[in-house]
């Protein structure tokens, strides 16, 4: 049920949008639903970011994998344990752009040796890093490619990106590499949750639903390009009308597959702020990543500590001098 429920939900959403579009619900699917999705996404995303930004983090709890800055003659690891803001920026950039922490991913298994008995073995596993990188970068490049529908004139980098993405012109229309890579990444991430028993045990419907939903969006987009082709001119005019808040000027006779694609994108936008997909914004607010490791240079005080009257040892000794002397305890002052 953890897999079947999100799969059926995605299938029902896509099929319902397709048949409703054929039944004449283009205005709801092509105008009202995208506007609703935009409002929910912006409000939900902003509220989540503000809630994270309000949480104080008085102490340094950053994750470190190297030597921290200490004495001058001890070499510090500026990347794994940065003590400057520049080092944190570089570390965060590598984490966001190339998933550096996943590159060190390991998997553990129990191997049985007839001579020495069972032993725990740790090995490097780069598959999660590779397929995660393929999925996220393909998604980003596809999103940027869609700028040609939203912006007029089209930014100069979009045709350059399309030329690079369509390097292998083996079909007509041009075959885009990211169309294949995003499906490959989604499939690999899905199979990982089925093959690995440890990951499967902790996987929930909320882990499978985004994979199915994004996969359905990719499949409907590919279908529009290669199977059920739509008029790109009408699609751009429709999107431009939505962007200008003038949907009445758009032509709604585009094709049911387009409205199924648009409806799934709208569902993803509304689901985004309330799901694990918010790690896109949450990574920048993670105190284990965005803090400098300067506890040896700066004293960080907890603002929640109650104000207490502090006594020095001299004051303590003055109060209990007689008792300490009778007990034979050493005194700093006689």
C-alpha cells in the first residue's frame, strides 16, 4: 500500500485531468488551477522559510569531517570544517550543486566468512550520488528550458542550453538528453527504495508520491513532444496570457494532454511546500551546514539561559571556611 496508494493517486490525477479537458473543463485546468497552485506555492513556501528563519540557533552544531581551526601549527581543513563565512559559502555551494556529502555515501552489509564467522563490511556506494545528481540537474535544465514559454524575448542562454541538451539530433523533433536522464534518475531512485531492504523499511507513501508525480509530469511532457503533439504557439500564448494576468486572451483549444501535464505541474506546486521537497529551501537553513566552526575563537552564549547569581570560589570559601578547616580541606586563604 505504501507504493500502490501514491501510484494510483498519481494515475487518477492525470487521467481525471485528461478526461475533464476533453469534456470541456479547459478553463478550470488551464486558468483557475494554475493560479491556485501559484498562490498555495508562494504562501506555503514563504511561510515555511519564515518559520525556519525565526528559530534561533545559539550554539555551533555544524557537521565537521576534518580538523577544526585551532593552533597555528596545526593544519586546519578549511573545506570540511570552515571557520570563516567564505569557507561556509564554498561548502554550501558544493553541497547544493554537486551533492558533495552523498559522494561519501557508504553501505553496510553483514558478510559471513566460514573461517572468521560473520563480519560487518562497509563499502563506498556512489549510486545514490550519481542518480540524485542526474535527476536534480535534469529537472533544473528542463525547468530552465521552459523559460521560452514564460519570457519574451527568450533569454540568450535558453537557445544555448537547448542546443547543448539536443546534442544528439537523432529524432525529429530534436531528442533532448534531459528527457532520458530524468526518467533514468527517477527510476533508479524508485528501485533503490525497493531493492535495499533498509531503505524500503523506512520508506513511506510521502517518499514515493513525488517520484510518481514528477515521473508523470515528465512522461506527459515527452508525450506532447513525440506522440500527441500540440501547437507550441498556442501553448506559449496561453502561458503568456497567464503571466500577464489576462487569461481571457488565450486560446484554450490546445489538447487534453497539455492540460493533464499542466494539472500535474499544478498539483506538484501545491504539494511542494508541505512535503520533503522543501529540502530545496531547507538546505540553506540547516545549522549543521550553514554555520562556521569557530567555537574555539568565539564564545557562544545561550540566550535562553536563566540569569543566575554567580559566586566565585573565594566567596564560597569565605562562607564555608570554618567547616572546611575543621574537615581538613585545603584553603587558598587562611
